[in-house]
C-alpha cells in the first residue's frame, strides 16, 4: 500500500524528512509517533501528494507519489482543517463526494454511512458554524472515510476530542480497518497509538528511529526492577535474560519479552534477592520513546538501522 524509499524533504534550510523509508502492507493500522516537528505531517503530505520529495521516491497504492488516480482512493484528515461554516454537515460531506469523484449513485449512501460511522447522523442538518471543535473533528473524520477508501491517512485525529471522543475514534478506526482499509495515524500521544495500532513507527528529526509491533518496541525498552539482597552471582545469572544494567538498587534488563518478566522475578528470588518493584509494560513505550527522542542522536538511518529493532519495513 505504501513504500517510501529514503525520502528526503527539505523546506529551505529545514530538513523535515531525512531519509525516511517505510513499507506498509494492506490492512495494517500503523501509528506514526514522534515529538512536535519530527516530520509526521510532512510524511502524510507526501503520501497524499500535497508536497513532493526533495530526494528519494515512493509509491502509494502501486502508483508514484502524487498520482491523481491513486489519490482518489485515499481518505485524508488534515492536521489543520476548517470546513465551510455556512454549510450543514451533510452538505460538507456531499461536497466532498463530488470533489472525490464518487459516482453520483453512490453519493447519498456514502454520506449516510460516513455520518453514521462518526456519530453525527443526528446533527447532519445542523450548520458547521454551531459545531464544537470535537464535532468538527468527527466531521473531518467523516470526510476521510467517505466512500470507504482503501487507504486512510489521519493526521492527529483526536487532538480536539475528549476521552469519550477518543474512544469513539479508536472504534471508528478499527472498524475501518475491519472493512479492509489500511490506516496510517499520526499522533504525538503515545496512548492513542498504543491502544489502536498494530505497528508503530517512531519518527525523530525526520528519521524513523524505531519501527515494529508495539510489543517489540516495548520489549526493546525492557524492564526495571528494584532489587535488594542480590549477590553478584545472582546478578550475573540475570544476564541470561538480556543486557543487565545496575543503578543502585535498580536493575534494568533489555531487551526483554514481557512474557519473561515472571521468570526474571523467579530467578532473582531463587538467588536470594528481594523484589520491591517491577516497571514493565505501558510505561516502557513512554520510556523507550523518551530515550529515543531525547537520548543520544539516532544512528544515521536508514542505511544503519538501529540495533535490536526492526528495520523500517516490518510488514
Ligand atoms: N511548509 C513548510 N515550510 C517550512 N517548514 C516546514 C513546512 N512544513 C513543515 N516544516 C518544518 O518541517 C519540520 C517537520 O514538520 P512537521 O509538520 O512534519 O512535523 P510534525 O511531526 O507533524 O509535528 P507536530 O507534532 O507539531 O504536528 C518542522 O521543522 C517544520 O517547521
Ligand atoms: Mg503534524
């Protein structure tokens, strides 16, 4: 569905993408995660053809980047959008069925489906000017879903939403995927990506610094345990699980498959150690993320992919 090959995008002296390679297969739900300015929006704009690569190349839906016919098969929610306030929700959607070139016979059904998917059926005939930010975002999502496109690109789909709205968006995104769509979702919110995506690509300074199933990225972050009464021989035994780092009472092991955490604890206890705290799981994506984006500069990707993490094309 998507193939980017060492894409570089510069704006004047700013390098937005610095050799991004990415492969996404049909039916995948991929999260592009990264801090402000990492290049997430630029990557999405390249995929939809709103901007052209400075160097490198890519294909979307089998066609070169920017291909107009391919673009008609892509749904897109821009990061910053504003719909005509004088139109009603249904009219905005109808206008977009025309812009997207949907066959006239399909238009009414596509509008009704989109309204139902995003929970705006009741407000279909209200003007957009009276919509809250969250409702406008739902409308934007409705536009992206019009006609059930094969590829859906969502740039920060939940930025204006309350927790209920976010849960709804996750459900909407999953059901689009269940209908066969491939979805790319941009976010700087770890929890968004964590809860909905099959795979995560972490962007930093225009490069993919990590990519893979969430479990793998979290595993790469390992586990931290606060341990006392463990003698040096006991510590040495932990090396069987992964690289061991000691900082006072804290023992870090990585990479480590989450499923092996109980084995680690058992090994420590068997060696006479006492375990006071274990920090696995959810926090680890955040820790890993922070480590990747605030730690030492990433290696020169993509010719030198980061060790212990998937290359950029995990699909
Ligand atoms: N049209 C543009 N002109 C000049 N610089 C740009 C333009 N678009 C993006 N940039 C620069 O490219 C870099 C990447 O921007 P981009 O919008 O892709 O980041 P992002 O990851 O989407 O960030 P955010 O989380 O804030 O949305 C930034 O340094 C930004 O200032
Ligand atoms: Mg952005």
